[in-house]
C-alpha cells in the first residue's frame, strides 16, 4: 500500500487527510487529523455536525483505526473510537473497505471505504439502529462524467476529467463547489488554471446524503463562468452524485461517485 496521494488543487490541503506523525514513528504507520461531516439519521430528522477524526493507518498490517468527534441529538460533543480494522481491496485501484461487527464493540457494527489516492473516506456507525451515523471527509467526487449540451441544436460533449469537491461549512447549511479540469464550452477546452470555485451554495442534509442548490453562483475565476439553476443530489449515503446546472448558455449534466464504480454501494 503506497502513501496517500493528496490532490493538488487548492482546497484539498485543508479538507483531505493531513499527516501529523512524528519522525520517530515507524514508516509503516501513518496518523492523520481530518475534518469529518457527520449525519445522524433519525426517523423524523437529520442531525448534522462537523468535527474531527483521528485516523491511524498501518501500511504493513493493512489496518485502520478511526476516532471521531461528533455531536449527539442534544448538542453534546462526544467521541467514538473503532477497533483496529482490516483493510480489504474494494475493487478499485488503492481503494479499500473496512468493517467491524464484533459483539463487544462500543461502536456497534461499523463499515467504511477509503480511497488512498484522493484521501476520501466514508464510514458508518450503527450502534443505535434507529439513528445510524454516516461520516465523510469533505465531499470529493473523482469518478465523474459531465455531459455538456447545446440546447439550440442538442450537440453534446462528454468530459470525464472533471472532479467536483464540495466543502461544507461547520453547520452544514452552505458549501463551496470547486471543479477541477472544468470545461465551460462545447469544444472541450479546460479553463486556464484548471480549477474554478463557487461559494455560498445552499446545503440540505437528507436521509440519503445531501442536496446542494443555487439559483445563481458567481465563479472565483475573474468574475466569469456564472452558473444558474444548480441542483445536485448526493445519494447512496453521499457516495453517488447526479445534478445539473447551466453555464454560458449550455446545459451541464453531471453523474459520478466518490469511489470507483466497481466499488459496491
């Protein structure tokens, strides 16, 4: 297992895994602090909180242990720690699944996925069957298809290089959307600089993930590439994405996932 590769575009340094080990730590082990978005999924409501997780990876034994901070339904901060769990290939390059179903575990059953290339993590605790807790790092979708459609003549261009990163704020009500390798025209040309960012998009946590919307959003790239009619659904407990928006009089349709499509959802 190689070291985690962190995507180079701007926000990733703040939102993905950041090493915090010391020089005396064995090279086969890595420890990380990471921002975690947690949803407690009740029957009648969804409780969102943003906290920190401490991740311990053993690259030789291929194990992972996660200690997560989140808020309970009454607003109290609490911490939950998994046992050490075995990493198993999940069918994608450098993508691993992990789980623990031991009867003595204080977390109850836990399962998750980690992408060693992007640093993306997804995991779920079910110690309370009526209100499972679903956790992710900031929402990165690396395995994407963007179809750009000219509504005047229905001509289409398909781009499979863009990646979409949604960085949620601390209360889970707004987020930014950063697109790498953004193609804003039917010719397939990528904007100079390679990335574009939109701020203050509305976020609604749901039972299956999140809904992200904006009637209009201005880009951070020289005031151009304004988008309208943004509506994005993050389903499959946040692991799948589909949505649409309009930019430069073109229709954009996006579909994809956090992890490779061969990883089971």
